[in-house]
C-alpha cells in the first residue's frame, strides 16, 4: 500500500497585497490573471470550459467542488479556459459512476494551477468590496516579493482584447444544409450549447473566426446573424464593431449574447464599461420589460453597457434589466430586427427560463424571410 503524501502548500496573492495560504491542487506551478467568482453550486466543468473565462482566475464560492467528477460531454469548448482555480474543498473523490475521472486529474491534464483550503466566502466578500483585480497562485514560489513581480507582468483586463485568441481558427458548419434557417455565427469564444440550442430549432449554422469580414459571411447566404459570447474588453475590438455596423445595414435578423450584446451596443455608439466585480453565477434575477415576467438567469461578464447612454439612444429600446443592480440585461433596435442579452439563455449550467430567446430569434428569421 502506497503511503499517503501530504499535499504541497500553495499561496494566493492579490494585487492589493492580500495573501491566502492553502494546499496545491491540479498542476503544480504558478499562474496569474484577473480574480473573479462564481456562485453556482453545480456545473463546474461547463464553467471551467467556458471561453468567456479566458485570462481569469476563478473562485468557486460553493464549499465543495468536484463531488461528481468530470465527463467528456459536460464541456463548452475544447479544454479548460480558466487560468487558475481557487476553492474551499476541491474534491479528488467523486460519487458519480458515469464520471470519467476526478477533478484533480482533469485539472492536471489541462495544466491548471489550483489552490484549495481557502476561505472562499471571505475571499468573495473581499472581492465584492474591493473589486476585480489581478492575482497570482503558486505552489512553487513561496516568497510574496517574488510573486509581486509575476503580478506586475500580468496585464489588466481593462483594455485587453481576447476574443480573437479563443475564436475558432477555421470555419465549420453544423446542422441540416437543407434548412431554410441559415445562421452565420461570429465566434468570439462561443459556448457549444449555444450552437446546440440553434440546431435543436432546425437551424443550419456556419461558424466563422472572429475577424471574418462581412463579405465572407455573405457567401454563406445567411438568413440571420449571431454574435457570440467571449472574453476580454469589447471596446478595443476594432475589427468587430465595424463588421456589426455593416451587418445592421442589411436589416437581417441579428441576435447577440454577452460580448455580442456589448458589440451591438458599441455598433450603435453606446459605450461599455468595466464592472466593479462582474456577474457570474446561476441565479441572477432579470426582468423582461416587454412581458413583465422575471427570469432566473446564468451570467458571466465583467463588462456592461452604459445604462444612461443606452436609454438616451433614440433607436434602442431596453428590454431586460437586472433586478439586483438595475444593470442593462437586454436591448433591441427599433429600426432593425436586432436584439441582444447580456446573460446566457442557453444556461449550461443553470435554469432554462430564458431559452425562449432562441425561439424568438428563429421566429424573427422566419418573419423576415
């Protein structure tokens, strides 16, 4: 019987000088990025593989993460996209018989540095008060002064363009080529279940790299356009904003989610801004101002649409608002068949309250065909 070895120590250093000590999990090494937190209790594998988290070190606020192991089918992209993981109890043992392996094995295979035995609830409260900032995790460097030099070399998320980094590098098609619902998808870091929601509704989609010009999109003869979610700051995406403006001139249906929502706003001269600490979780209440109904939504964003500017825009109507902080969660254009939401209606993980938005998009395409 092999002797039980104690886990290696690890250290977490925040940009404001806050230090937490814990135990190493996953890959041994050093990693850095912007710290953020997710309040969801389940769906951790889908969260870790969401490209919108690229460049970020994630706190999972739930006390136990890893309980049910990992499966190949529970992913949103090809591989883990977070830079690092912080947890209270990151579990090696798992209960689900159909699981392929443990969380520790999964994070090691994806080369993700993690730290556990951190008081995550205290840490989340700290981030909520102090705001998003960079941090570094290490299980190989114990000197805080040395870690400060790693932090100094870590770029700020504010002004950082990352969508083109996680986008597909080649075009691909999904669905029935005979479908009359043809959707050109601009991939800024798309989740796979967003595509699945369109396929389930009979759409034929072609996914294009982030920097694809409209002339190339037109060759697909789309009946509608989709702007995906993705990481980073939308404001410096000078390749995408003009393309969205050109798409709008075609007056064809357009739907945007998360980063796609922000790009639709920017294309209408509505600025975006970096949020204090962002929205990430599975239980954010949003009110649909058109129907008057409330939805419990899945969210993952650190940037938002300027609320005053969007309300002053003559051709834009606010359709959804966040009931926690009244931030803008959805808009539609008054003179074009275009709309977007800040949250994630595909909701993997999360409740399916908002999947009707895909039905609305398909119906909009049918009405404009």
